[in-house]
């Protein structure tokens, strides 16, 4: 299985990978692409920022667990 964003091979036994993506970063890139395509309306741009903040918070939280 390959990540649809960066094309990197995703190990099937990698429980941390947000399949089909190899990482949270690629998942976020895909989400932002999708949001930009589907919701290009001015009033919804704030929501995209809020989602991005939530994802960044999640990434920081996971990083702390790993350490
Ligand atoms: Zn990737």
C-alpha cells in the first residue's frame, strides 16, 4: 500500500499510520486539499483554520506520548 500523497510505502503492520496515509502530515495535506476543493466559500475559511489547529494539537499530543 502506498501513501496517495507522497507515494511512500506504508507498512501494513504500522498501527500508527492513518491509513491509507503514511503519516498525520499527509492526512492533513489531503484534508486541506479536499476542503479547498469542496469548500472554497469565503465564510468557511475560518473552519479550515480551526481544523488545522486541532490537527496540530493532535500531532503535538502524539509527539509527547512518543517521548
Ligand atoms: Zn505520505
